[in-house]
C-alpha cells in the first residue's frame, strides 16, 4: 500500500478551519472507509470526521486541541513495509491544497447555482460525483468494460422551516460521491426569493416540482427534513412516477404534531439571548449551538421579506394538530421509503412509535440525536440514506 493521507474535510461553503477535539483512533489501528476517526469543531458546529481511505494508522500528525486549516494533514496510513523515514518524508513534503482553488479537483466541491421558477429565483448547491476512470483502449476483456455506466438518478435535498441548503453540510458531499446531489433553498429561505405566495405543504411541493422541471430532471430521489420531509412526501403523493425513493428525516405533519412553541419562538426571536434557547431545542447536545450559528440565523431573520415569509408558512398549517397526510395517501406509494427519527427529538412529539408501515417502508431511530440527526449523527444517517438510494 502506498502512503495515504487523512486530511481536514471542508464542511459547507464557509468553513476555513476547525479544532481537532478528539481522536477516535490510535497508531497501529486498521481503519476502513466511512469509519468515524475524529471529532472536529468549527465556528458553526462540531462533527465527526469519516475516513476517506482504508489502511493502517502509522502516524497521528495533528494533536487534540490544535486548530487546523481545511486540507491540513491529520494522519498518515501505510503498511509496515513503509519505513519511518518514508513516513517522515511524506509529512515533511505534504502540501495543503486550497479547496477553494478552481484548479483543485474535488468531487465534493459544491457549486452555487440558481434556477428561475416562475417569478421566483431558487438558489441551490450542486455536487457532482467524480468521473469514472477511463478504461485503457487495449482492454478487450469484455464488451461491457468499454460501455459508459448508466447515469444515476439525482438526489434532491429539501431542508426544514427556517433552514437552508447548508443544513446538509455533513451529508451532501458523502452522497455526492456516487450521485448528483442538489440541495435547494426553499422560497423565503437561504439565497432564494423571499416572497412566499402559498406557504402550505402543497404549495411548496409545487415549487419543488417546478424546480425539477426547470433543471430537466424527470425522476429524483427525494430526501427531506422536518417540513422538507412533508414537502417531499407531498411530491411523492402528487407525482409518484417521478420519485425514485423517499427519505424522511423527522418528518413534520405526518401523524405527529409539531412543537408550536418552537415555531413561535423562532419567528419572534429578535436577539441572541432570545434565539439561542430556541435553536438548542433542535439538538440533543445543546452545546452544538455556537455563537456563530446563532448570529448566522439572526442575520437571515433580519433580511427583507424573511419575517413575512416565515409567518406565511407557519400560518399555512405547519402547526396544525391534524396531520397533512393520512394512511391512504401513503399506502399508495410503492417507492422505497426510509423514515429517520432522532431519539431525543423535541420538535416532533411522540417519536418513540412508528407512524408509517408497509413492505416498502423502513423506520430508523438514531441515537444521541435530536431533531437534526443528519447533523448530530451524520455517519449513521448517511448510511441509511445511501441504503435507500
């Protein structure tokens, strides 16, 4: 095995550096792709670092408590036949590449794009999988070897109330290793148009359908969180032939009421002191709500049109006691469906019981997670999402 590097990942567009909080591995350990090997904390949130390569840990280069730039060398993997001198030389000559440099080839590097949907501008982040390696011209072992692999169905990520495409910072790159992955900003959120005419689940689902049309996407895997999960489910009910699979993370309006106090508190919060305890309800570990995260949400809430957009969406049934969907709606769906709950969810009531059943439906409860399991326990959630794809 050649010498391999474990480097600091880039989570989201704004991450420049992170603090190595804790190692989960030691020299001599054999690690596999996808294994959680360390904990890194950024100014926004903390997250687990997953190994992008497999092998034997020969050296932990970074120390706990150290602040590291994106792309910095964290650890070195190599077989025992690689000498210590070779490891030392690799570390000494390692160059930290700037992930924002256009010349750096990163399959998981997101592109900020926008689509015109009627009179609205919908912003989105897109990640494309790496190009398959070229097959040598002299390889005649199989006719299929020279055929281009069929293009996979793209994945659409739909965030929840008050969120944006950055809520998927621990998921989009991972899913993007094998699929084209698009995380959109719903109207009234992120960089998209702030005007919201119809804030109901059905109205927002029509926007998503029109968004797919604008990009020429005939069929997609839909992954939604909270309100975004309700929107994804509505799309599956309305245009089931265009939905390849459905992944619902802590879905709102699907058999369980939404914490109305959270919605009201989010709308009314005007200061850091008011907003922080509201945001802490989203997580099992309240320490994940950093000062920078609170400031970012406050900046969003102060944009022109956001206050009215949030009110329109909330008033359109987000806190209704009666579910937006009934069993008959869901029983007619035949695509693979995964439902994912955080065991400590404070936003969706009664998360202990399954609400949807069927041969095509799988229910999952994620430990050590609240209403944001795809951020708090991204490794477990990504595994579920990939399986459903």
